[in-house]
C-alpha cells in the first residue's frame, strides 16, 4: 500500500511540475507560434505571386516592389526566418523545458527577444521588396539585419541550455540530442556564413560557395534536428512505447552530424573551385538518405501496432508525413546530385523544389505535429474543429507534393533545354510553363489550408478553444480523459532503456491522451 501511495504521489508531483512548466512558457511559446504562422501566411502569398509571375509577367506588372526579382527572395527568406525559425524556437524551448523538468524563469526576456526577431524580419522583408536585398540566396536581408537576428537567437535559446545544464536527474533523451545539437549548430552556421559572405574580404567565388553551404547546413543541421527531436518526443509520448531501437537512434543522429556539414558546395560544380569540393557536397547530399532511413525505420517500428493512434492523432499524422518527407528528401537528393543530374538541375527550379520539400514538406509537417500537441497544454484549451485540422493536413500534403513534383520535373526539363546549345534561351525559359502553372495552383491550395491553421491558432491564443474532457481527435472515438490530466511520465520512454510499464501502474497508460 505504501508503494502505491508513493507512486500516486510521484505522479501527482510530476503532473504539477508539467503544469508549472507549461504556464511559465505560455506567452513566449504562443507568441513564437502565432507570429510564425502569421509570417507563414505572408510567405505563402508571396510564393503564390512569385509563381504566378514566373509564367505570366503581366501579373501585377504595375507594382514595382512586387516584381519577380524582389518577391521571390522575400518569399524564401520570410518562409525560412519568419516561419521556420520561429516555429523551431517555440519547439526547442518547450521540449527542452519538458525534457529537463525545469520551469522557465526568463519568459520576459525570451518574449522581448522574440519581438526583436520579428522586427528584424519585418525590416528585412521591406528592404528586399524595396530593392535593397543582398542578392545572396537565403541571405537577402541587408547586412545590418543579421547581427540583430543572431543576438535575438542567443537570448531566446540560451535559457534552454541553462535549463538542461541544471536539469533534474542528469539524464538525456533522444529528443534532447537533436534539439541541443540544433541549439549549438545554428549560431555556428549563421555566424560563419554571414562573416565569410559579408564581413571578410574573400574571393567572390568562395563567398558563393559559402552561401551554398549555408543553405544546406541550415536545412540539415538546424531544421532537420529540430524536426527529428520533435518526432522522437511525440512518438513515444503518444503511443506509450519506448523508441524501438536506442542504437538505431544513436546511429541516425551521428550519421546526420557527420554528413550534414559537407553538403552544399555541389551548387558550384564546374566552377573555378577544386573539383573535390562540389562532388564532396553532392556525395554528402546523396548520403542524407542514410539518416533518413534510420529515423524512418525507428519511428515506424515504434508505431507498429498503433495504427488507430496514427489515424486519430493530429500530431502523429503530421509527424509521420514529415518523416516520410525526410526519406523522400534523401531519395531526391540522391537523384539530383549525380554528375548527370547536376548538369540538368544546377541552374533550374529543381533546387527550389528540393528546398521546399526540406523546409515545408519535412520540417514544417513535423512542426505542425508539435504545435498541435503543445498548444492545448499551454493554453489549457482544446482545438475547436477536427475538420479544420483535416483540411489543413490534406491541403498541405497535396499542395506541397504538387509544388515539389512540378518544380523538380519542370527544372529537369528546363535544365535539358539549357543543355541544348543549338536552341534559344527562350525555349529553355518557357519549357516548364505547364509545371509553373501547376506550382501556382498548388500554392493557392496551401494558402487555403494554412488559413485554417492560422485561424485555429489565433482562437487558441485568445483562449477561445473548447473546454473539454477529451482531446481533439480525427476519429470519432474518444480515448482517455482530459489531455491536461494525468498523462503518465512518458518522457523516460525516449531513453530506450526500459518500458514505462515497469515504473507506473497499467491504469496510468489507460489515461494517456491519444493526440
């Protein structure tokens, strides 16, 4: 009896601790998610305009600041820094706080730094649209902006590192590996890229090479670890099972860490660089399939026997879609970075398809899964409409699939026309007309789906979500009790060392929210 009483007391203490953690992070996390979703809407609208102008130059021709040369880089940079980075920051600070079992005592500082980040994005976007962009892909913001963003980042994330350093128990979990790696890698990538491109007086060719490396390093060493850390947290949390293989998780992590820093230079294949550098970058990009398969097998095997949870849980559905996109990203990277493939895609829209697949198809889908899991816990409300979530999921999946296929296929035909030296450049520029039209239509559907997501998120921020004893599921059946009630301490499930059933009575598993 004493043992049962101690177990119940421990569960109650853990529940109270999680509640305090969620309350301490409510305002900064919700601000990052909502402002990120707002910038996502802006980025998608700019992407639609850029795509439309790629096949109809008369569209909005009288508005100078919306010409293709300005609206396209504004679209990409707002998508990466306005949406992607802020969603990643929100995931990092909440997940690391939960995994380290530490309340946040610096919410005001994080919130202030997040406002500064958004101010930098706003000024940078207006500068690009005003014709003051740098012309460096993913670095188009004026040179005065990047120190502001870097300073904001340090104040947003340094507290998460302190929490982990002072965490209870001293153990680390699979999700923490990826999240902490992303926290350390981002300033290295961001500072190195901008110093060698904008500050140091180096050779222009090497500056272009560093710029290409920066884009791929940001994808593979920041967005990918955050997405995978989120997936490794959500999967055992929702299913109540430990990760399938601790060794496979370790292998996937180090494979990404070793391969990721070498990618990117393939964009300068044939340029005045040592020949090993572009082909080393191409090889590294192709080898991303290795950690992709490792993570995919680990996550899917963890979900084995939980088909009903995958079908009903919004978080799992988005997360699985993101993991599948990661595996597809590895396959696409292998196909586009062969010596023959580089000739066809190096100067075409195919690279745009690869980047959208990485940022939106892979990272964003995992981020959506995390947001659908986190927001009810920090707002103490449930999502209003399962229909909104379904529409968001299917419109996003079909839209992103269409954008990626049309961009890559159109880019291949465009590259083939460029290689036909006896044909005019006009033929190369117009060869992918139908694919550009398809991309434009797809962006429209993605915008439509994202509006449901933004509206849903704004209602939750205003605390207008429903007060319910059941989580919002995509199926008709309700499982468990309130998602804010006893959920079991499944954070330990990520260690792969022992099943939680040895620590908690079976009744605690029955009360797990099936999100």
